[in-house]
């Protein structure tokens, strides 16, 4: 057995998984505070990348300044999404809110390419593309930096939920009516959670956009991100970390050995199986909270 | 009321492509460009369609063909066969004699309809390769090299410019789809004939993450890699190839590798990468000069000026140049009104047409709707794609074996 091949698949898979975690983090942040599974997160990643490209290429700002501007833009976008869309859905069945986020996903996916042109755009973060070589193992430097940023973002999110504001958001997630009754502004809390999800989308958009270019396919990162949150638990930030690692590693190691035997394309099968098996055997995921309601 | 509708239709025609006043609305030739502006083919559609519209505008500005001007009917299909067929039916009712879907799923779905309705369907660099068989698909025109011809040409390039194929290791790295797998039979046949080792490596669609695939490719230690993808997956493939130690000069790609891909890789880093080229890039050609002078400079361009002369823009221009040439011959030979059947016969009479040096000489006939399968290899030099060969074709015997095998399957309903 070629152990270096195995370790290369393992390490790059883990780093890829952490990059998926950046997308998944936005979904968890919103669910954890608003109780809404946001299916528009992939499109928010795409829009973030377009915003970075716009400020870099059209306005002429340095890329890292553009990222900072995009953070502000996407935070405001999150606030607006709550004000204009989510607030109107108060009292509606959760399935309709999920459908709303799906509609937002489709709308955003058309919006970016529609206004800025569908041809792929470029973002260069200036990361050296050459791999780090350890023995016969090639480690993707871009993914390594992406993984480090993902871990940092996850750690910051964990800390955030220990702050006063974070505690309010958790309370809102638990029960809107009770939160209102103790004077918490539920609307503001949900708006902030969407804003923070927008910020995490910027990190994902910058990193994935620099790897593959900026076009509508960035929105398809939603699929692996959904696998991450289902496996890790929709309301668990730890789950984003662990789920991301598992989805990334399985999605790298299994296809690495099975694809040559069956002629390719098993990674999507692996991701689908993760979603299906988790829902069947542990619907709340590895670290998600299991709500038991008395009827 | 009827007169009012006719007036509105005329006004719409004038608005669509630029009516010069040289012809009456009845003389307008309608080409339906029903393409995917919002889904899978977005990486190419904008530029390609812009080139098509600018070329038709140029012809109109120059007075059309004996006073016959062109109108482009533009609609989005979103790469969905149902929407494509709906748009096709509408365009047919409006009098379109030619349709271009620029989408393999939509054009495959429309094959039987265009054959039945006798409307020309062009399938430039997409669609069914077996449609090159003009006797089985009389109204379908690939007009440029099929994917089989492209694979044969790239292999031949390695054979003649890379120290021969014998004993070489060639990795075919492709997006896991029918498009990605299409050249495999031709490459396998060539591997047998030429004595090289071929291994295929798939990566999942859309190709934004390919690291596991390339770990395997590196262990195969290929002498050359042939990339078979499109859109965002292409720069990822090139970056992964370079990251895994494959020299840029040994990376070759299917036609879907453009300026944007090289820029995404990094203009310097991509230097040396090669690709199949169907149509010349840049604006140093008489047609492009006239487009600049009569369409772009006066502000009549159909899209951003910076797209003019790019790979996909020029392919769009060339596609319309061939179609308009077919219409010109048809009108000369068979008179007005131009019908789909007359256009087909006109296109089958095109001989050595090279769009004033922009593309390889295309000769279409009743039997051959591919036009010979010509192309060339170009290389990214840090700022542009520069040709490194003349126009040529290769191993058309193997290509036509595939064409005939699949065309027979279509005839037999397989």
C-alpha cells in the first residue's frame, strides 16, 4: 500500500473539508440564532466573491481592502435580507421560510452573472500556488491557508456565542416569544445572525474564488456544505469543524481508491450517502441538539 | 390589427440587430440563437453570442446579402431541453431558418424536430459528434471539429512535436460527464495504434475541487495530460497539474480554455499551456477589423468592448460567418424566399471557406457536416493564445469510424 498516497488524500481531504466548513458555518450561524436552515448560503458565497472582484477589478482597490469592503457589504446584505424578507415570514410555517431561502438562492445565482457577466472572473490573493512537499506528500498551500482561516472563523464563532450578544442570539433561537417577553429584540438578533453569515460567506467566497475563479458554480458549494451541517448538527459550531473534516476526508480518500476501479465520479455519491445515512440514523447530527417535544 | 402587428414585428426586427433600411422586413432572414445564458454554459455564452450578434450587425451594416438583412432571435433556455423546445417552437413560428442552442442537452433534444421541420441547426463545438454524418442528420451542422477530431489532433500534435507517442504515458483528465468521456474511444484506438499508455481520470462536476484526482494523476507519472473540461473546472485542472509537477508545456486542453481561464490560473503561471483552437483569436483579421470599424466604434456592439477578439467571441463570429455564407450561396443558387431546406443545401455547397483567414478552410458537403475536422494548437504566451501549428486535421479515419458507429445507432433508434 502506498501510504504517502493515503496521507496525501487524507490531509488534502481534511483541508478541503475545512474549506467547506467556511460555507457551512454561515448555515449554522443562522440556524443557531434564527432557527432557519438557509439554503441561500451557497449563493451568498458567490455574491461575496463577485463583490470582492467588483471592488478589485472595477474600482481598483487592493484585494484585501476589497475583502474588507465585502465584509461590510455582506453584513448589510444580511441585515437587509432579514428586514425585507425574513421579517415578513414571522408566524409562517418553517417550510415556507426554507422555500424563501431557496428562492433567494435562485435569485442571487441569476443576479451576479446577470449584472456582471457570466464569464469567470479572477481574484488573486497572492498565495503561492506551489505545494508544501513532505516526503512524497504534496500539501495544497491554498487549502492549508483556507483551512487555517476556517478554524479561526469557527473559533471566533464559538467565542461570539459566549458574549452577551451571542447569548441573546441563542435565546432567540430557543424561543422567539420568550425572548420578546424578556426584552430581546428578536428581529435585530436575527438580522445580526444573517449579517454574520454574510461575513463568513466573504471568507469562503474569497478563498474558493481565488482557487476556481468567480462564477455561478461557486453557489454549488452549498451541496457539500449541507452535508457538513447535517453530519455535524445544524445548530453546532463544533459540528461544523468535525463534520467538515469528515466530509472532506471521506470525499477524498474513498474516491481516491474507488474512482480508478469504477471509472470516476464517486465523491458526490459519498457526500449523498453522508446526508442520507445521517438523516436516517442520527437526524440531529453528531453534535446537534435533539429537541424532544411533549405532546 | 394585422397591419399593426406586422408593424410591431418590423420594429422589433429593426431593434434586434440593426435595420439598415436596405431591405424590407419581409426580406429579413431570421437566425434563432436560443442559448443558455443562465446555467451551465454561461462561461461561453455571453462572448459567443455577442460575437454572433456583432457579425450579423456587420452584415446588415454592409447592406445584407443582396438587400436581405439578418435578425437574431435571442432567448434564454437555461440549458433546459423543455425551455429550449418551447423557444424553438416560437422561433419556428416567427420564421427562423436556423437555430443555434449552444447546449448539448437542448440540441440533442431538438434533433428530431429540426429534421422533421427542415430547419438548420448548427452545433458548433457541442452537441452530437455523429451529426457530422450529413446523410443521417441532413439539417444538423457541427461545422467545426468534433470532440473526437480535437482529441485526434491533440494526440497527433504530441506525436509530431513531443517526440512521438510510442511509449509515452498520456493522462486524460476529464469532468465526469458524457462530454468528458466522449474522446475516450478515439484516444483508446490511438493508444493501440501508436503504442502509448492511456489512463483516464475523472473529477466530479463542476470541478471546483480536484485535489484527490490529481494525487492519482501524479503517481501515474504522465508525460502529457489532456484536459477535458469547461468553465470553472479548467483553471482548477491547470493549477492542480502544475502543483503536481507537470510542466505547463505538457498540458493540453480541449477547445474550452480561454483567456479568462489563463488569467484565473495566473497569466505567468499558465505560460506554456496548450489548447485545441478552432478559430483564431484577436482582431488582426479583416472581418474583425470591419466589426471594429462598423459595429464597435459607432457604438452598435452587442456587449462589452473588451470581449471583442476573445476566444469565444471569435468562435461566435466564425459560426455566423459560415452560416451567412451558406445563406448567401442558397440565395444565389435557389432564390428567395430562403427556407431551411435551401439554407441546408447552400451550406452543403460551402467550399474552403475560412472567414477571411480567421478559421481553417471549411468544406461542407451532403456527407460531411463537420467540415474536415480541422483546427490547430495554440499556446498561452503570458498574455495571449498564440498558434504553434498551422491548421491541420488528424486521424479522420478513426474519427469517422466513431461518427458512423453512432450515426448508425441513431438510425436504428438506439
